[in-house]
C-alpha cells in the first residue's frame, strides 16, 4: 500500500470519516474516459500532462494500480470493455463483443434502479439502445457509437440523442453545438443541480469520448501543448519489431511507418490536449457535486475503458496486450474511504460492478461473474491469482505475480514475450527466449491453456484458427459461437 503525496483538488470528499452513514444508501458518480493510459495522468507520474481535477480524484481516493481490461475479440476495445463494466462479466461472457447486452445480463445501473436508485447517463454508450433505456431512468446528450467521425467534424459536432424511455431512439440524432466533453458535462451538471431536493439515491454515469481521436480542433479551454517540447516515451520505437497481427487497423495508420520523433510528438500534443480538456469538464462536474450538497454521501469512481500506445512499442493504437493499452486507471473515492492510497492487487474492470454493489448494500445480479474489491479496499493484498488477457484471435496473455506472458500467432508464425513488470514496467526486455526463464514460460503456457478452456476460448494459437465442434474453422466464423445470449 503506497501513500500518494500530491496536492489535491479541494473537494467535500476530502473530509474524512471512518465509516459510511449506514442509514442512507450512497450515491454513485461514475466518470469514464476513453482511451486514457494510466500513466498519462500527472498524479500518476506524467509531469508533462496538466490534469489537476483528475489528480484531485487520485489524491482523494484509492487507486487500483493493477487494473486491466480483459481484452477484446475485435478491433474496437471500448465496446467490450464498457459492456464488461456494465455487466460485471468477462470478454468471453459478453455478447458480440458487447454490441448487445441481453436482458439476462443485468447491468449495474439496472440492478441499482431495481433497488430504488435514480439512474442517469450522458455520453457514450457502445451497446444496443434497448439496454441503455433498461439501465437508465433518465439521460441527456447521449452518444451511440464508438467515436465521433472525422468526416462530420469529430468532437466539435457530436451527433447526440435525447433520452427515449422506449429504447427505440428512432428520432434522428441532433448535432451538439459544443465540444463533446462540454455537452456531456452540461448534462451531468444539470442532473446534479436538479438533485438538491431529491431523496432517492442516484447513480450518474458520465461516459466521455475524450481523449479518443479525432484529436484536432481542441476547445479554447484546453491546455495548449507545444509538440517540440514533449518527451517521447522511453519505449518509443519507429516501428513494432515484428508483425503483431493488426498492423493496419485504423489506429495504426494515423501516421506512416516508420514513426518519426516529430510525428509522435504531434500525436502526444493532441492526446495530452484532449486529456486536459476533459479534465476541465470533470472539474465542472465535481464542482456541481459539491454545490449539490450530496458529495458527503457519494462514491466517486474514475476509470478508463482502455489505454492507447501513442508511440510506445512503435504503435499508435490499442489493439495489443501491452500495459499501455490494457492497463487502465481506476480510482474509487468516498468520504469514508482512505485517501491518496494505492492497492496493487490485480483486478479487472468487470470487478467494479460487484464492488459498487457491496459498497451500496445491494446484492449483484446472478449474471455477474466479477469479484468485489471491497476486501482489497479493507486491506487484503490478494484479489485474483492472475489475469487472462485476449485480443482478437491472434494474441493471448497472462499477468501473474508481477510478470506478463504474451503469445502471438500471426499467419502461422508464433511469437512469445515475457516481461518482468516490476523491474521493466515499460515492457522493453523480452525474456521469453532466455534459458533461465524457460520454466516460467512453460508454466504460463499451461496456465494460459487452462484459462482458455475455462473461458470456452476456441482459439488455437498454433494455427490462427478457432476450434469449434465441427473442426477447424476461420476465427471470424467462430465468433458466431458467442452470439447466443444464453451462453454463460
């Protein structure tokens, strides 16, 4: 457990108390950002980034420093990641990579709604519209999709919806007249202002689309960054050292290969600028929470759905299993919890659902497979023995005891990596081929095979195919195995 010594944004949340006032169910404010690395927050060690409001959340809460998204079976990581957060289920347990959340997979806000909560959402929902209206009793400035397209002016002109209780959302989307983050913060602030006289507890879900690209036309309130003054990450490479299977997905063609220092600095300047602009809007929401008079009874959660490479390992995107892409920030803050501390137990984003339920005194839905972090909050050192990571049909990985093992199968070529995360957090030294570590590689292979079998993962890493009941079939066809809503 590590104490974080940083100046923090002054919140009502900074008033310490020993226990939650049990007579009243706590409110929950969940702030989710898009594509934010854990290490690109000032409070987490990135001196180049200006993020005072996120720093304040870190300083007032418990940071779970070994939080990972379980991965993705396709290129859009945010879709399964957000579905895993909402359902408390793993990547092999959500339907169509999270595109649809069936009724039997009860979402976190849906369960809270059944228990008397007013549930509100604004921002990004990367699943079907019916599951949104099932989950939330109200909402505003809602965005359905993965990103704001370049050809419609991106974040500057977001296509949004008003709340539709039927779940149809048949009315044509309207064009927001402000930057996306400001539109979402406006809706959240209005909701919080309207809560002053309400007696029911609330769950407010604010799902930003920053700092996801397009990262151009930053709003005037964003902190400016000069590209030529920015340091490259220590693991910057002009190109990835081998074909990791998705070298030409959209994220990876934003700049040509080999990457140059100047081009990568420009990408970082745009990325940091988006972090600072969303930080500004987060500050507005925190101020509204304080002014509502309800901060003293509110659990605040801050997280990202996944990370992003932005030059690390010669990559730009998140279609990989390196820490910069699958390890995410997660902070839980409340007046009755510790402040400015870290927990290093490994966990998934899907563990947030049962954690919040336990903190709120609500029994999670039977469909939840995540594991509550409350024992870790209370001081337990161990949470999960290890984490199983997956990307597409071409990458599988494990995180265990401060080590990470990744295996790739690309067109029949098998590549293995082994990283000592404790001594090599930037994952720069591959130990997989060294004789001294052969035993660890073999042990992780066996554990990986067990996890694949437990998760009904039919991916055969030796042949770039997935195995189904009918024999060897192309992996894209095998994805149909996961479209059955009855799958457990």
